[in-house]
C-alpha cells in the first residue's frame, strides 16, 4: 500500500498535470495563432497550407491593401491526377538515363501508356491500389504518360493517379526538367514541383491574377523547412528591395513561422504575421479531433526550434 507521503506526491502530480493541460486548452491556441500585421503591401503565403487555407489567403489578399502575393514552398511529392486522354509530359534539359519508377492507381479498367522520346515503351492497367512499374531507359530527353479509360466518368473525374515518378530514386520534381499537363480539352497546365507552385495553381483558380503572384521556391532544405523557405524569401526580398511584408500561415503555426522569419532576416522590423483560420484547429474546439491535437502538440514541441537550430545543420 502507498504511504501518506507517496499518496501526496501522486495527488500533486495529478493536480499539476491537470493544471498544465487546463492552461494549454485555455491559452495555447491564442499564444501560437498570433496575428500582428506589418503594414506592408506584400502578402507572403506558405504554400503547404491545405486548400481551404489557401482560399482564405485569397480572400485576405483581395480584402486587404496588398499589391503583391508571394508564394513559398519546398519540393512536393510527385502527384498528379489525369482524366481520360490527359497527358503528363516531362522534358529533361539534358539526356538522362537510369531506372524509372512510376507509381499509379486508378479506376477499374482505366490504364496508362508510356512513351519515351518517340517510342511507345509500356502500357499498364491501373489498379485500385498503388502499383509500381520499373523501366530501364538510356539516353532519353522526354517521356509522356497518357491516361485512358473505355468508360470515362461523364463528370470528367480523373481516371488515373500518378503518385510517383522517380529516376534512380530521385523525385522528378528535383531534376532539371519541365513538367506540363495537357488536358483532353487542349488546355495546358504547368507542373507543380513545389508547394509554392501548387499554391499558385490554387490561387489562380480562386481568381487571383497571375501577374500579381510570384513563386519563391525552396529546392534545398537545411535544418528546418520553415527556416529554409524563410531564408530563400529573405534572399528574394533583399534582391527586390522589399522591406515590409506579412506572412500568412495556418493558425497555430503562426508564432513559429514569425520566429523563423525573424531568424532568417536577422531582425523583427517589417515582418508581420497573419494566422489564417483553420476550421479543424479552432481555439475552443481543437482538442475535439486528432488533427487539432496533432497541430497543437507539434507546435508545443517545436516552439524552441528557432533558438535551438544550428544554422550549419542539414537534413541531407
């Protein structure tokens, strides 16, 4: 049996733990989801945000006094949806060789064909789960993947999902190449190698004129994705003479983002922050779902990161 002293320690521990989580529930969200605009006329949007967050950023841009929209982001996984007769075209700057890995999934009876340069190379039926196809190719400059289905959906929904395209284990987005999607309608879309490019695509569809947007991509990550994008934006801002801007990011990620930008710029001056609404992580309901807990615990753990990261550390 526990003695009086041990029982007292257990009670104190339980009370302290309860008090800690009570304070987290009350104050953590407003502490992390900070908003403090700079008064500048440039809005910087973190492109990794989910689509609802990006659309909120579009509303903010239209309703504010912003003149320019900059989109940041690291390299994204290779992921594209193709409808019937859509083609995915990859053109390399120089001849390449190696093992191609193509991962696909799709609707029943849908399939895809691969053409390397001008030669028809492979045809495969898409499965309901991701399937890998490996092909050894020598000295080629381009490849084209075309999706097809004998009974495409009347709604125009995709029939094939290309979930990976690698050359000798490297994501095609990291290679020296250009990527385009040619839809069956004849419309041509640029590829989206980074989350900044993906955000550009979403925001243009949301009505933001493309001439008012600039993608500032991050191709290499050191120490932290947020810090790496902040450093690349700092280089862009320096070359553009930009002195004041606001960074828009999702809810509780705001404080860490601001601290990383301050670290990258070496100053607090001119750096504003806007915490975008995140309906899955709101102040009085974030604890009611897994996503809210994940976001909050991630920020609690990562809060000291801007002061602990060694600038010489690298991820790769």
